[in-house]
C-alpha cells in the first residue's frame, strides 16, 4: 500500500471528521505515518486488534465501522431469521470500548439487525454465555484482552458462542473488501437505535444466570473455605463477577488489591496488564505478605485468563504458569469426578498444539482422551461445537498454555470467572489435606516425569519486523535444528502442510527422540514471533538443562536471521 497516498486521502476526504484530521496533522514522524497507513488493520479469526488512533492500521470509528458493516453484510446473507435473532454486544474497561460498542450497535441496527447490548463493562465469557443464552446469530466483544493501554480490539463471535473460524472470517473480510470505502457504512444515531427498539440493553437476569451456571460447576463441598487468597482484577472487568462467585461459594478470606480493584483504562498500577507476566503480581505479592496469603490470583482486563502465585516453603510466592495450572485443574477435576463416579466414558480434554503434555499423562490415568487443536480458543471451542453435533464425545475441559481455561460447556471461550472458582476450590481441597498446589505439582512430577517449559516472545514491530518474522520462519523450514546435545530430531510438523487434519497455519513443531520438543509461530494478535520450548526429564535438573539447551540454540538461530 502507498502509505503517503492513504495519509493524504484521510487528510483531504470530507468523510473523516476534524478531530481525526487534527490528530493526523500533528504527526511529524514519517515512520509513525508509515506505521499507521502502510496496511489496513487486518480482520481475521481474532477480529480486529490494534493501537487506538487515526489511520487504516489503527482502531478507530472508521476501521471499526467498516468491520461492523462487513459483519452485518455476512449476517444479512443468512436471511430474515438471522436479523431477528440479532447480535449480542459486550465491552471491557479500555479507552473507546463503550464508544465502539455503541457504534457497532448503531450500524447493526441501521442494517435491520436486532442488537442486545450490555449497559456496563463485563468479561468476555459473559458475552459468550449471552450468545448461547439468547440464541443470537452472532456477537461482538470490544476488548484488547491483555494488550497495553494503547490498544483496543473487536472480537467477532458466531451463534455457538465461540469466536469465528477461518471460513467465516474470510467471508467477513471479503464483504469488507467489497465495501471498500468508509462511506458505505450504514448507521443511525445510537439514541435513535435505542428509541426504535432495534437496540436494547440486556436484562440483568442473563448475567445472574451466568453466575449461577458457574457455581453449578463446583465439585466439592468438603474443602477449607478459609483458604487465604489475594485477588487482583488488574483494574479490569473481573472485580465484581469473580468476587461474587467466590462469596457465594463460601470463601471467607478473599483480600483485594485495592490499587487494582476499580476499572482503569490506563492500567496505571500495572502498565502491562497481563497476568501471564509475573511482574503483574508486584502489588499482589506485597499484600500477600501482609496477610500471609496461601494463594495470589489475578485475572486480565476482560477476565478470560487467570494466573496464580503460590506461597512456597521458603515463604516466597512462586509463579505457576498456564501449563502447570492447566495440569493441576485437570488432575483435580478428573480425580474428584472419578471418586464421585460421574466422569463420562467419552469425555475429552482439548488443548492447543503449543501446550504442554503433562495433561496427557494425567488424562491417560483416567481413560480420558486429549485432543490437540491449533493455537487459539476459537479452535478449542470449535471442537466442543463439533461434539455438540456428533454427540460422540463429551467436552470436559479446554485450555492453552497462555493461562486460558474453560471447564464445562456453558461458555465457548476462556473463562477466568469459572477458572478462579475452580482454582480456589482446588486450593481449599488440598489445604484441607495439608498440601499446597506446589506440593500437588511435585507429586504429579514424581508420578509422570518432570515436565518443563519456557516461552520466548521476540517483539518485531512494523513492516520491517513483519518481514523479518517471515524470513525467520522460512529459515527454520529450510534448515531445521537436527540435533540438540546429541539428541536427534525425529519428527517435524509443518502445519502449513495440514498434516494433522487441523486447518493450515504458519506453525512449525520439532520433536526430539527424548520427548522434548519446540514450536515456532508468529503471534496472531501482536507483532511477535514465539518460541515454545518443552522438555521432560527424570529429575527437575535434567528437564531444566534440556530447556536451556533448546533455548540457547533456538535463539541463536533466530538472531542469525537479519
């Protein structure tokens, strides 16, 4: 794309408002102009996500409007019944989230599509639940999940309550491209859309139904409900629902990180509001030490992901990553349901291809199948949708290493409200049996082997970064690492070749003869290339040594690509 031509078009075309033109006029750095206009903000299975600001490569009223019109065109092709079923819309705490949700509502309404809109902020899993509860044809969640404060996003959902898959994303993208111009977007004033009844606020009973549904997934009452927990919503949407679920579940010792309790779109106290990063636990650790907490819990801004730190024997808090949390939850759920005799014979756990394998060893013990999908909860939920149709398997649990989990089939996305309750219940159960979650994890390692992992994310921004990521992937394809400290490569999966029955994806996975493996993939939502490293050893030291070796060789190879 000719970025300067696009920039001048936005400066001169009367369709763009004066506020937008003033913002663009104040730009003095040509690299900034290039970054804003060298491409259109890409619409895909993850919807839209980008920095807020003027430009074709930014989140703004024009890019969100065009995406919504394309989504509307796709719904209209499904006929009158689809229009009547309508769209559910929810939003989080970020800058412009409410404005973008009302804009989307106005556009759907102008196209004759009924809209059900949440009046206040809510978590992503509430949106997924609402689509299924109200039986809408589609849904939109305005959120940038855990991205920094400069970002916002637009997630598109279909009638099952899960994010759209590739076929539907391509159809929406084609509709956007055929529209071509921002002046093709139909919209009416939001207040008029409300007055006409085409947009209505969602009744509180739907949210209440969601909370009750989460509570119904609890397994044990015979637990220590006084387990001492520090919780931080990281200034996001989790504050009310997580605390409400824990309160109703009977947990009496929940301590809130006050500085991170209330919504803050600037995430002033945390900066990067991602609980996958241990730095996000700084204030939680301070409070945890004051109250001698057993467990620290944090959820991301749209409350679809949860992470924990656990008090160890040295009196320090130890970060527990997504692979380990997933394995702990799977072990707890399967062991307890097995005791109760209500574990389905055809039960299945679904995880992503870059998630660890300890869960497989645990599931095998209980005769439960583990299925792998491409990265992204849309693919994990896609399997649950498939089982709804075929009836041959019962979806029990889905998770991925990036601290996303869902238990049961009420929500077809990551659900940190449900996960928070299950983590608290699990911690309370083991505390009653004089164990911490770290003790349980050690027991699992002694039984199944020391599974270990690391994730390296290399940020490469802009057009140059995008091109370098492509060159790195090509170098690994052409010249794989065939040996690691004498351990030979035994298998390569290139998911662009669709060898596994999964859709094609730009992911490479390398298996070595000792059971270690690594995977390489560009991020779908951020300017990063990610190196996932996994090992299994007879001891902790053995597994750690293997991780160090793969990490060193892998990073050296990545850095060698100019």
